[in-house]
């Protein structure tokens, strides 16, 4: 686990910084975000992903914790973000007009790419397999990509 400490320190710091960016984006464009039906949920989804990175990275830094206990923790957070994101994405998809549905399918795919690796990582860690850490890398990477994309929409694209 000691070999992973620097990685989880950097991802926790990056997630904290990007969480601030999302809050700034929302603050600067609050009126516009609230006027577009699905953008508040999209901002919340990004915050959920970034908070998950921060929490899971912090949990991975707890000294002396067994892989099985870490697996339980990662699984709980993985299931939670998967349910929250999937539910939000399905509601957004169902309530959007046909012309824009393709954007919400893409959003759903990105959300799944970000959330599902945490479920696999939790299962691997529960089985005491260090391969779970590599699945965490995938989940964290896709979470960052999804959150950065959403931050761009909330900060820049919304004003076009």
C-alpha cells in the first residue's frame, strides 16, 4: 500500500481543487445554470464524483487498514455513486427532448465509465487482491475526465 500513497495524495488534492472549480463555475453562472433544466443535476454529478475521489483516496491512505476493510469502504461508496449518477442520468434522459437525447446518452456512458470501476475495485479489494488499486485508477481517471468535461460546460459552454 505504501507504494500507492503518493498517487492517492495527488488524486485527493486534485479532486479538492477541481471541486473548488465546480463551485466557482456554479457561482459565476448560477442564474444561467438554473435556467437550463438539467445543468444543476450535471453540476451535482460532478461534485459527487469529485467528492468520491477525495473520500476514496483518503480512505486508501489510512495506515494499517486491511484490503478487505478497504474493499468494504470502496464498495459502499462505489454503489452509492453508481446509484446516484445512474438515477440522475436516467431522469435527465427521460425528460429531455428527442433532439438532445444523444448528449444524455453520452453523459450516461461517461458516468458509467466513472462509477463502475469503483464497484470492481471494491470487489477485488474485498477478495484481498491488490488489482483493486488498478481499478481505482480507472475509476478516478474517468471521474476526473467526466468532472472536467462538466466543469467546462458549466464555466465556458454555458455562455456560448
